């Protein structure tokens, strides 16, 4: 597990697009624009197992993060989460928010995260979505 570097950006973004959401590709792309990059990857040999980003949709936000289906339940997601959170702490953050949280139990177990009441959709309100109807007419 390590911080991703720019020369492998195209490979990582393609992998995220293949396994996850195009929105996550956009967010991971933003993580590469930071210096140092705010994206961590887990790999075994030349195989990408997962990724974790922070500071992409908003400062202090953790995510997105994803692990290959075959690797889930093996501690890779926890290691990526903790690597990113420790890096955020080293950057001076006292807290992190997880935007659009998926498995809340996972974040609670690994990092002691708690749900912030009425915090959704937060930064994602009004976001363009191809499947949403046009309300302008």
C-alpha cells in the first residue's frame, strides 16, 4: 500500500471506471491534482486491489474508496482508510467527514466514525446526474 503517483494515473482511473462509478473516476482524478497526490492504492504485484482518496469533493472529506470484490473482507479497505486518515492527520486535520457514506458499520468499526444527523446529501445536493429528469421546463 502506498501513495499513487502521476505516471500510473491512467491505469488507476481506468480500473476505478471498470469497477466503480464514473463519479469516482472524476474524484480520483482530482486527487491526482494535489501535491502530494491524495490517493492511496493497495496492490499485490502488478494487480491493483483498491484505492482511497481524500480532499477531492471538499477539504476534510474522505473518499471515495473502493476495493476489488475478490479482495473484500481481507483488511485492504481498512488499511487504505487508515493510511488516508493518518495522512490527513499529518496534514493538520483534526477530523474527517466521509461524504456519501456507504457501509457505515465498517467506518465505525475501523475508525470510530459516527453518523452526523441530517448530513446527507450535503455537498452532493444538486449534483448533475444523467438519469435525473430536467426540472427546468
